[in-house]
C-alpha cells in the first residue's frame, strides 16, 4: 500500500496561503516611490520599513481574502488543486484563514495609522482606499475581480497610488514625475493579473466570472499582455531620454530581454503548466524591473 504524501508543516501551509510569488506587487511600488524621493529629501528609514511591511500585509490579506471568498462561494468547484488552495487541500481551515485576513489587514491598518501620525491625513485616505480595494477585489457580495474591472483597479492602486503614496511618505508631496515613474510598474503588475485571467478563461466562464481576458478571448488577451509589457519599457525609455537628472532610470531597461522572451513564450503557451510558468516569469519581471528602476532613481538622487 503506497504511503500518503507527507502533510506540509503549518508554517509551510501559511507560506503557500500568502502566495509569496505575488509579493513583488506590493514591494516594488514602495521601492520605486521611496527611491524617487531620495533626490528630494533625506530618507526616513523607519517610515520606509513600516510602509513596506504594511504594503506586504495588505497584499497577503488580499490573497487570503481571495482564497477564503472563492472557497466559500464556489467550494473551488472546477478549480485545479493549486498549491495556494490551502482550504481545499485541507491544510488550513476557513476559520484560520479568516483570522489570518483580520490579522494582516489589522497590521496594515496599524502601520498606516503610524505613518499618518507622522505625515498627515492624505496617507489615511490612501490607506483606507487601498484596504477597501483589496477587500472588494475578491470579497464582498460583488467582487470587482468578477466583473471585468480587476485589471483597472490593480493598475491604479498597485501603480500610481502605491508609488506616489510611497513618495509622499518620504517627501509629503506628490509630483507628476512620480505619476509617470509609476506607469511601468502599473503596466507590468496588470500584465501579471491579465496572464492569470488568460490562464483561467475556461474556468472563469464556467463560474460566471467576467474578466477582461474572458471577454477578449485568448488571442486578443495575448496581444493585450504584450501591449502592457511594451508600454512599460517604452515609458522607461522616454523617462530616461527626457529626465536629465533621472537618466539612470534607464537601468530599468535591463530586464527588457526577459520581457521579450516572456511575451514570446506566452504566444506559444497552450496549457496551464506553460501559463503558470509565464505568470512566474511575469512576477519576476515586475520585481526585477522595479529593483533596477529603484537603483537608477537612487543613484540619480545621491
């Protein structure tokens, strides 16, 4: 009789539930916005650390809410047994995941309130809007991710809102440069979500989830992904060419060859496994583009 596979430890179960491969979405905007501020003000390291960890907490809370809400509403019917499906796999209970949601969102709120005490009410408005968007994306009676507006919400909140918010934490103001700098980050993080929805077109249609990818179909969605990635690097190139004191931002073009490869692979992908690899590539692309942009902005600001 074959032995049953070993049950993952509690820590590993929470590791999968948090979906760490997705955390570049919350880390990268804070790095870029904070690096941009180095050219204008002295760094406020404690506020940077709190902003970074609170941002990660909200992202983890969003992931847990997605898992909890999906399981409560559909029981994951028709869904493949992905590693992060911790409730379906029997690794964590619904109650445990709910407690996790409250805990990480609670830390995000407390961290945000500390930043508010140091910088003023605009961060409170940003924080409340971000938590609401994170919850409403996958939770509540009408999750926005189910109605074709998930990509615009992610573009706005994980691009301009987060990058400019991180800049505000350091400089207590916002600039148009901060908005433009946020666009490559917004484009690539939206490409990650779009790739996820492209992979899940058949499943989403079965459960009535109306994503943009489901509306466009496979071919148009592939072109949309390529367009988002191309727009990201075109914006970096324009920034490097037009912002004399920020020409170092051209370091953000270093991952461009991997971006071309990711787009090429997406057009070749014809099964879920291949699409999963593209998602991982996209998340790494987002992270490395953010890190190299942040390095360039930091060098320019020194």
